[in-house]
């Protein structure tokens, strides 16, 4: 099978996403008063409405409607004042009433968009990006200095209710394949669910990954869902087809169902693109079907032939009246919009002089963005406090992020690192009290010992010696004791400077200021 890069030489991928998010911050289900609770004992949060028993009538959840309008406003959608619910019929054990209440052609939110910043290794997936000059556009992308910006259309965000949960026993990794029996938990049935459908504007697996990641950031910022991919409250279906480069007609698409991690979405799409290319180049046919991504085997597997809209026999829900949203209602929801991740990143760049790269990475998680804001609020009290923005950003993006990744499940707010301690740490680094290597050691000690950085530095005798006179005396001694190395340096072997720095640091028990040591060595060895 060809690599993704080889496939993209002759084929263009057309990718669209369907991203489902449960509105987990609500208290009750979409059309009944049953409690929303992940992990509850099976079938303990059910009632005649969510089980679809005869004579039970649904009552819409107003808070859920507010949430989807909030999501639409945050993703640049037009809010449709008039819409309605439909019945989507299918026979499957996870929906006791054998139909799902969902929206039809006109959803609450229509015609939106998001812009994606793609850089680094991810940008290399775009075919012949280097053919564009910075600022030049091609289709829905605009080249930047370190990558490109992709404009991705959003067809709609519609409201529906989630189905129940199937539990498969006896199969591998809880999958239906190979299972000996399946159980049904209806607790999740009726959970408010919003589904965002993109236009087929995505062209690489990396763009798909970044879109889902950005949408998760937005949903967390507006507080409508916990977006837990592990618990299934955020799931994605990826639709992908291929067409020869230079053609415009769509190929036959396949759907990767229920992708529950950014990596799985990327890897599953990458594999499916390469698989489709191999089939087409061998004269085969791509069938419209739903496929499952097996991360262990690293391949996709056919689940079923894809249904069409006709198969669902959609018709208006007779038990729910059409919706007519007022201007007052929409504007009331708009007033609840918080600062969104893109807005926050722009503020960080404008107010603190951060690069767009640093600003974007700070806002990847609401906790790190809020922590940076808290640190900078303290820094403003210092003279020229803005100078601490870059080192604070580096600390959060690198050290803090790495620590949180290594301690999965731990929240930043629950760690010993406070804004006061973070600012103290970068101040000691800025004024040469400690070296960058020592700063990492102090950070680790803060997290392990729950102590202030000043106390750690004092207890470990880590204060850097920056007195030029004291350092110069050590430099003179080291140079005098190593005439052969001095000769090697003066003969053009510049790498020998590392030997002298090491000897000076050893003589000063690691407390010499490396910057001053290097400056003095360079000066004296050149004499």
C-alpha cells in the first residue's frame, strides 16, 4: 500500500465530518425529566418518554435549545428562527421506540464556518503547499509563513436525541465483532445531542484532526459539554472519498464511524485514503459503506452498507410543534457568549507580544489559558511585567503540558503549581538566580514537594553565582590549568569551549552563571 504522500501525488481526498456532542452540562434529557448521569447503574434513568411507551408525550428541554444556539453563534452559523423535529426511523436495539427524534432539512444552526491554522508537520500533508507564496490563496486555503489557514464550511448543527448504549461481551476490546452476547443500557437514550456537519472542504487527515480539536475547545469554552471522548460525549464520523487531481466530481465515500480520539480520526482517515487509492488503482470499486477503525490492527473493517435518507423514512414529529425562535431569545443567548479561543489567542498576541504559535497552544485547553491570564494579572504589578509573558508561556506550553500528559486525569487546578509560584520561578530565571536547567529541576520539585520555588532553591543551594569577578577568577584558573586545550581552541577547534564551560561549572559546583562563563571564556581565549 502506498504512503499518504505518494497517494496525494495523483489523488485528492475529499473529507467531511459529522461531530456529535452530548450536552452533558444539562441536568435532564432532551424530552423528559430523567437525570443525565454518566456511569449510573444500567437502566436506572429511564421513563415512559425515553423508552417510547404508548401514550408518552415529549416535552422539549429549553436549556438544550439555548445550548445549540450558543454553539451556532460560536461557530459563525446563521440561526434559523423557524425549524422543526422529525422522526428518523430505524430498527436497532439501542432505541426502544425504533425511531430517533432529530431535525430535518432546516436545523437551528445553518451555514457556519471555522478557520484552521495548520503548521508544523501537519502542514506537510497538503499537496504542493510550497508552490504558494505567503499570503497567496488556493481554493479554501491561504499560505502563511509557517503553514496555512484553511477555511472550512459548516453545513449545519442540528439537535437530536442520543441512542442507548450497547455493551458487547466476549468480543475483542468490547467490539461487536466476535461478541457472544450484547446487552442494552437505555440510560443514555434521550440525552440531548447536537451534531455538526461540515462541508466537504477538508483535504487531509491533519485538517480533520485540527477541526475536531478546535470544535472541542469551543464547546468547552462555552460550557455546553464536557467533551469527554473517553466517555463518549464527543464522537466523530469521518466521511472520505477520492478523486483524481484536477477533477471536480465526487467519488464514492465511505464513513468511519464513532472515532473517539484525535489520533484515531487522523490515522483512520489516513489508512482509508491509502486503501481507497489501492482499490481504485487496481481497477476495483469503492462501495458506500460504514467502516470501523481498528487501532490495534491499524486497518478499517466493513460494518454495514450505508443507509440513505430514504431508508430512514423521515417525517415530521407529530408530537412536537414547530419552533419559532424570537430575536429576543437569540440575542439573550448571544449575550452569554464568553471570550472564544481564537479571540483569546488574538488578545494574548496583541497584549503580551506572544507569537501566534504560542498563543494558539496556550488556548488549546481552557485551564492553561486561564492559568496564563492569572499569571499575567500578577505580573502587571511588576515593573515591565510584560517581559515575563514569553517565559511563562514557555513554562505552560512545555513543562506544565508535559507534566499533565504524564499524569493523565490530573487537573492543573489540583496541582501544587499556583500562579504566584509560576511567576516566582520565571522571575528567578529571568534575573539569573537559576539557570534554565535548574529551572526545570525547581519546577519538578514544586510538583513533587508542594513547596515555593524560593525555598527549594535555598534548600538545595542552587543560587547561581553571577558575580563577574568571582567567575573571572575561576575562568583564569581553568585556562591556566589546561594549556593543551587552549592551543586546540586557538587552532580552530571551537567545540573545545564546551570543555572549558564544564570545568568552570565543576569548579563552581554548578552554580556559575553559564552565560557569563561563556562570555568570559570567549573573550579570554581570543586574547
